[in-house]
C-alpha cells in the first residue's frame, strides 16, 4: 500500500516545493494539492464539513502552478491534483497543463478529478450544478482524446472542437491515471467504470470499504476487471488502527491530510505520518 499526503497550498503555509521535497525524503509515495478557483462572497452552498468555511479554502493556490514547483524540487515522488475541479477548466487548457507537468516531472503526474460541492463557485464558471457530472464526463473524455490522438476532436453536448493538435503529449502512456474523487454511489461508479483508472473517496463521509462490493459488481457487469480500478482514500487520519484496517482491506493508496498551518506544524504532521509506514 502506498502512502501519500495532501494539503491546501496557500500563501500562509509551507511552500509546495519545500513540502514535496520533505515528503520525498521521508519515503512518501505521492504529494497532492486541492483546488478552489475562488470563493463567491454571496455563498449559499453550505460547507460539507459544517460550520464556517476554513481559511484554506479562501487562499488556495493554483494547483498546476503549485505542482510545477513541487516537481522542480523532487525526482521520484508522484504529484497529483486532489482534486482538480474539471468543470472549471476547458479541456484544451487542462490537457496542455497536465501533459506539460507530466513531461517536466518525468511522468509522475496523477490526475485526481471531481465535480466539487460549491455550487456558487461552479455557477460562476457557467456550470449548471444539476449537470455537473455529465459536463465533467465530456471534459475528461475530451482531455483524454487530446492526450492520445494526433488529430483530436470532440462533438458533445457541452464540449465541441474540430480536429486539433495538442502537444506535447504526456510521458505516461496512454496518459496519466485519471482518479475520480467522490462518494461511492451508482452514479459516481458508473463514471469510474467508464473512463477512470481509480476511485478516491474521502475518509469519514461514509465508509468506503462498504461501497467496494458495489464498485466491483458494476465493473464486472460492464466487462471490466475490478482490479484495474485503483482504490485510494483521501484525507485518511494519521492513526495506526485506521491505516491497518485499510491495508488489510487491500486499499492501494492512503493520502494523509496535512494541516494548512505554519511550516513547523506541517512538518510535525509529516514526521508523524512517516512513523505509520516506515
């Protein structure tokens, strides 16, 4: 089982290049960053965690810039979006950004994707919250086409472009892993089975292990090997009993959630997490 760590990279916490290098030196497999493009001041969407929206949501850096810095300071650790709000990017742009980071990092990029919870935020990007999953599906499929085809085109309900070249291509073939974040229900799993390489639920919202039989069943019904879907747990607490439970269940990756706090506090968490897999 691989162990990664995630953070909301902000201007008030540790730099992503410094953090990524520290994680790599301690044996972490991957480094992930969250995304919010902006926070509408007239918010009506309640925070899923309850209470006020934490400061880190208001101050999050651009994930692709943060991960480029992380790639430049490391050589082996994998770097990923946890998660990229794909509906808030045009697929032509995001295909270029991901391919560029994958090239510069030597093929270390992991493309964590999701549809998000903040309806006000997505509406500012012209997205109908009721259609967030169907819109994301087209954007991800279009992105994959740009990665893998020399003359890619797409003619969907939400995404359209004529035959186009998009280079450079990603180093990883056929493309970086596409890992869907989100709860474990039939709708999410339908998308995972169709066009994703993995599923990455958040620890604590529900028990991800209880949802795995449904995912495996839907894979089999679609003629897909369930083992081809990588399972990762986003925001896993740094507790030995929880880590052991997921390890025994055969989970492929755990991603510890680091505090978006002062550098000393972040590094203390990094060191503690390393004791759970050393």
